[in-house]
């Protein structure tokens, strides 16, 4: 029987949303290959949401629980996944901070290659092929994976989580002995809790058109109006020190694929477009009607952002309050 | 302190990408190549650490074709002591690249092996961690702040909505993210000195691997959008479209 393993992620003892996307990808692979899908939950003690993974397609939920696994343990997690990895036809990770670190470690331990940051995949003749953006989105690469197991990580927000009722039978997975070479001590939360641009359903980004760093409050206010939005920034304003580089969208920043991306005062340099062109809907506000951002924007407003953005925030608030 | 830096030659981030005749790789004609930007953070960090230690050696490794010699020279011009080219056309399978690098680095006696967190051409984000696994060394990836004291490493890495703080002992593998430092530009003196620095060329042959390129295609064009209007008068129509047409509000 062909089985596919989905590596879920938890933070603070609660499964992260991306886990459902990873499991959905594993379920699709399992269905295409005529097999079953297992979800692996690694944590310390009970993990919130693990009991619901059957609802996203898990035939079994493997639970690896150990003291110290509440935080990421690169060596411990890698040893745990590698201990069962060879039994699977494929292992699916999330291309998150954790998944990007973990997937290559597991691949090296199992002696197979891996495909990271995958945005689409297919099964042809029993073999998995994947599609992934390369050259920062300026080309798409298709790769054939012949490793046993095939190892891939899927980009957050690109595989829509699907409900699929399966048993989700919980099975305890013993953690193998491992050498902890790296110790994760803590997660420092930012001063103001903020959604990450790679995970938010809506991203509102500001650029040099804002003129002064203080004016980012307009962007923050518009993001707040959408309710579930993260604040992003162009490279120019990150390099100028207005925003942390964690907010940077673009080639040397983050690649995002939200449902809605709003670019405010961003001209649309090629390296910025690289980071956001896979967004489902793009809105641009810019005073220059010839700005390259309008070439990728689904909807554009040419005008003074200092007038347009507050009005847009007000209209969005009004609409959302009406339900 | 003996530090290795692994460096890749990549197309400039603003280069126009055209698919080549083989349908699997890019047409390199007219494309400017540069050192991978994330690897430049690694080079800078190596130079800073050696300067702080007051003694040691920095060595840059690049796996690539002869054209990568120019990339290595850039690192030498920044101040790295010597370079090694692992001569190979490369592989789509990061593990094959990692195996070749690990074989070369294994007996090098390095306290620290630095990589960029990823190369901006294939965005693989894997070779550094793989080399660490193959060598049995501790590894912290995508590091944006690094402190090394008394053989102990403390590193910050950005994760979704926070910063993960970790530690390990030397020798270690670290992959570098933006924010770690500001890479220096090669000075004229550095460029002159780089011409005389040792650059060893070693042919390597990579295994076949388990990841192969089927095709490379341009990204789908986004269908042409529209200008909804000018100024604040256009806002109500934009909001209406976002709700009733795009269905994102």
C-alpha cells in the first residue's frame, strides 16, 4: 500500500493552519496513487487540533510527543521523521521557517533529494512531478521526483485546505534516540503581535510613495480595516530602515500568495513583483499611471495615496460592518 | 578561527529570464551573473568573525563551471583569503551538490561553515542543512543575528510572527539571511590583491540524484487588469468590485 506522510506544524501546542494545507496535499497524492495518508504531529503533550485531522484527510494521525518538543528541535524532529520516512512513498512538508529547515535534513538522512516551495504537483505514471517558482517567480520549474520517498514542501497559501472525512486514528509514534546538536531556547514574539505576510489572507504593503516612515500608520490602518491582513513593505523602505526585513515582500524578502494583495505607493520593481505576483487578486494605488505595478494589478486606482487609502479603509470598514 | 563560505554564481536579481533552447534551463546570453546575495552575507560574516578573532583563515568554495571563478574572485576581493572551485555543471538535486561540498569540507578543520540561506536562482533552501547533516554538525538556518563566544553559537532566525532563538557549539554550519550584516564592497586594493590570491580548481563529478528537471517555462501572464479610476471618487467602485467580482471582502 502506498502511503503518504504529511508533516504538520504546531506552535504553542496548537496546530498551525498550514498543517491542513500540507495534509490536503498528502491526501491528493494518496488518492492519485491509490494509497493512504498519515499526518505526523510532533509536540510536547496534547496538540490542539490533532484530533480533527481526520477531517482533512488523515487516515492515521501519528503523534510523537516528548519533553522539549513544544519548541522546534531540528535534530529531534529530523530523527523522528527519518525514523519512519523510508516507509512512505512521499513526505510532504510546509515551506515555512520550520519546514524549510526540516525537509532538507530529513532528505539528507534518507539519502534522497527534495523539492522545496512547491506550488503545484501531479502524479504521472506513478511518479510525482512538482511545479515550483524559480528565479524569484520569473520562471516555473517542473521537477520529476524519483526518490523513495519523494520529499517535497508546499508553499503556504497555494494549496487550498479541503475537508475530507477519514478515520484520523491516533497512533503514538515513539521518538528515537537522537543527539540534540542545536537547542531552540525560545520564540521571541514581536512587540506588537502581527500576522506574517506569508500566511495572511490579505497583505497590505507600502512603499516609498509613503514619503515618511510615520505614514505607515495609513497602511496599518487599512490592514486593520480588512481585519485579517498583514503589513508588508517594499525593499526600498526596508533598506531605508522604515520596517523590519521580516515584512519585506520581494526577491530578497518573502514570497507571498494571499487572496488579496494591496500595493500602496509601490512602483513595482521586478524584484518586488517576484514576491507577490502569485497573489490571487492584486490592487494597486499609485499616483503614477505608468507605474509597472499596474501591469500586474487586477484593479488599480491612480491617485494620491494620502487621500485614497483613508477613504478605502473607511469604505472597507463600512462594508464589513454591514456583513 | 577557520571559516569556510560556500558561494554560488547566480543571474543578477534584475536580469530578464528567458528559457533556453533545451526547455529546461535559462538562456544565459546577455545575462549578468553575480554572487548570490544571501551568500554575500555569509562572506561578510566570515570576514567580520575573522577580524574579531584577530587570526584565522577564510576560504570560499563554489561548485560550478569555470565561470564561477569570477564569482570566487569577487569574494577574494572582499577579503577572503583563498578560493576553491569545485568544477561541475551542478545538479537539480541539492543533495548531490551537498555531497560534493561535504566531501570537500569534511577534513578542512573548519570551526564554522557558512552558506546563504538559499540561492536566488533555484530558491532551493536546502544545501546548507544537508551539508551539516552529512557532516554530523549542528546547523542553524536563515540566521539574521549571530553571536559567537567561547566556542558557543547564539543565533536568531526569523519565523512566522516571531524570532526563534537557538544555540549550538562550534564547529557548526550557519546559513545566513538578510539583516545579518551589510556586505562590504570590494575595494580597489582588494580587487588588485584578489588577482594574486590562490584559487584552486578541482573537478568533481556528481551523482545522478533523484530530482530531475522536466521543463522550465515562463510564468503565466496575469490577465490584464484595469484602472478602476482616479482619486478618491474611484474608491467605492473598487470596494464594490472587490466584494462582488473578486469576492475578497
